[in-house]
């Protein structure tokens, strides 16, 4: 007689169900090779710091909904933010989804959990007005003033600013074309630290942004002073001609200028 569980698609391979969670985590990690390095690094952090210490030695077939709820409570009790806990549960769910598709479990016990993440609302004063922006730029050291103007007026993400190349700006039409990003990715597992180019964060990220003519003139003067003729070169660089590091730019350029300008 045919087993009804097989007919209905909920058959579980008991030998697979007895394997430990860390086995499935290792298999799942191998499948992430095509993701962005920054995404993989984030996944690896949640896996190593939170998920594996809790579930690593547990047989995958014994993990249930209540066990995941206890994991959530444990991480919140340890002081993790709701967003960090939610992201850790997402990684747990991705591993268990692989086990589910491999018939090691009947359902994914990490799905369907409510973890409320409070979203911060933009309040008055969170966005600089033009007078404050002028103060900020005045306190920004050279050669980064034009970069701060572009960041503020064009509404770019810092990684998009760092990824701009000379060919991405049309100084005649006064338009920026946002086509990519440049992200620092810290070392993780056997992956070295490196700067990684990639597409904008969303599919709608590629866009054309008009900018004032006076800013075009500033950028033209900046390029002339650098003797920049390579259209494939990065538009904004450090004082030493290296690509801008998003994190260093924020910590070593923007934050000191905000403090010097007396801005939040």
C-alpha cells in the first residue's frame, strides 16, 4: 500500500531528520556563493553569533515552532534589537527551508513568527535645511565638499556616491546617472577584506538625477585639478587618489564636519 504521506507530499526521510542542524547550515552556506559579498557577510554573522550556538548540535527534525519562539525570547533577553533577532530568524529559516526541500522536515518551523520592529519616523530636524547644509559643507575638508553636495542634493546612498565614475556625470546636461555602488566588505570566514562593486540596492536604483549647474562647475574644477581624463575612474576619491570607502567617508569626513558645524 502506498504511504499516504508520500501521496500528499509530506514524506520525511527519517535518516535526514536525524542529522544535526549544523550539517544543514554548512550545506546552505555553500548555496550562497552567488549572493553579494555584503549579504553573505551579514548572513555569516547571524549564523555564527546567534543561530549555530543555539541550534548547531540539535537534530533538525526536532526543531519545532516552540523551539524557535524560545530562541527569539533568548536573543531578545540577551539584548539584541528586534531587527537583529528578526534577521537571525530569517537566516535560520533559510537553512530550514533547504532541509524542508530535502525532505528532512515536514514544515519550516522558523516561518510565521511575529517579531515587531519599530520603524523610526523622520522628524523635524532630521533633514538638514539649506542653511544647515551650507554650514556642513563649509566645515567639510577638501577635497570632499563637492561629494557632500552631491550626497545631499541628489539623495544618493553613500555606497552609490562612492560608486560614481567620471562617465556617470554629464556636465553639459547637468545630470548624474546612478548605475552602481562601491561597498567595503569586512573579512569573514576565508573571504578577505575588499571593496566590492555592485548594482544599486533595488531594481529601480538605476536613475538619472539632475543637479545644479554651479555644482557641475565645481565638479569640473575638481576633475581639472586632479588632471582626471580617465572616464572609467571614480568620480570622487580620497586625497591620495584611492576610491572612497563608504564607512571611512561617513566616520572621518561627515561626522567631524557635523560636529564642527554644531549639527546633530
